[in-house]
C-alpha cells in the first residue's frame, strides 16, 4: 500500500519538519504533547494517513529516551503495578491500528480532530476526576480500551493516560515513570501495528525517519528551556493552540 503523496513538495517537507521541531521542543520542556502537535499540525496540509506514519518513529525513540531517563528499576516496578492497564492499551493499539486503512480521509480528520479537541478542552478547563478505590479495577479496563483505541487510530494516547492516572490519584513523581513505560511500550505496539496495516511501509518509513531529526533536536532545546519558562503558562498556551488545530481538523472532516 502506498500512501506517500506523489507531490510531497519541498515546501510540505519543510512544513512537516517545522511542526515536528516544535513538537520536540514542547515534549522536552513539559514532557507531553509530541503526537498531539504533530497530528494536529501536520494534518492541516498533509494526508492524515501519512501524518500517522510520520509520527511513529519520533514517538518510539522519544519515549525510549523517556523510559531510560526514568531508570529501569522504576520502569519495571511501574510495569508490574499497572500491568492490566498497560496490557489493554498495547493490545488495543495493535487492533485499532488495523482500521486506519479502512476509513476515508474525511473520517480520519474527524478521528484525529475530535480526540485532540476534547482532550485539550478537558485539560484547559482544569477538570479533575477522582475514581473511588473500589471502582479502579473497572476504570483501568475502560480507560485502557479508550486509550488504546485512540492510540491505534490517531497515534495519541497520552492525554487519556494522564487523566486516568490523575483520577486514581497517582503521585506526581510516580506518574512520570508510569507514563514513560506506557508511552514507550505503546509506541512499540504502534510501530508493530502499522507495519502490519501497511501505514508504515518502505516509502513512509523514510518520511518518519526524517522527522526524527527535528524531533530529537527539539527535545534537546526543550530540555534547555525546561528551567527557564513558566511551565503552567506554557502548557496552557500549547493546549490552546492544539485546541484550535483540532477544531480545524474537525472542520476538514465535516466540510471536506
């Protein structure tokens, strides 16, 4: 299956590189949002299936780095304690990734745009859910299915994971470790799923590999900025931009 456009012009390549650089900066500075920015940004001009392919290698490598920064012992503990949620997310990413090639571009715009818009709106509103202790086993299943489905279809399962971890009152320090493990394993499943679906193929792998350069450069810059910026303000501004970009994707899905 070939989804690489015949006219992927130099201008579009530069546009994709610029969006990915920005995504890397934000990832390095605040620790999240690389897939969201790449999906909502590149989706403005590029084919949505190419966008999904383009984000795969950058998020695999960036999340591997995040897991390594957490420390392997901490990572193994997180894998043990959150194994049910992680397993469901990984399985659902593999399964839902196979549906991407079966839906039209307009539906893909909606699949990409609606989750981005809703999740950004939830976080901008400061909504905090708290799940009672006795309901957490069921919640882990429901949240795992939702996160995995979004991961396979849109390449983004971070915001739903964060909302779930906050809702079960995971301590902040532990959240960073757990997120690293979930994002790391999930990104490997995303790569495997789209190698099978055909989204990641001999053409698109080069596009995705090209996106590695600005992604890693952006993360390096983001790490440098981390202690020099107001994290809360920067996070809200990023979410606001993503919210607008998500609305634009929905508009393209509805109006064509």
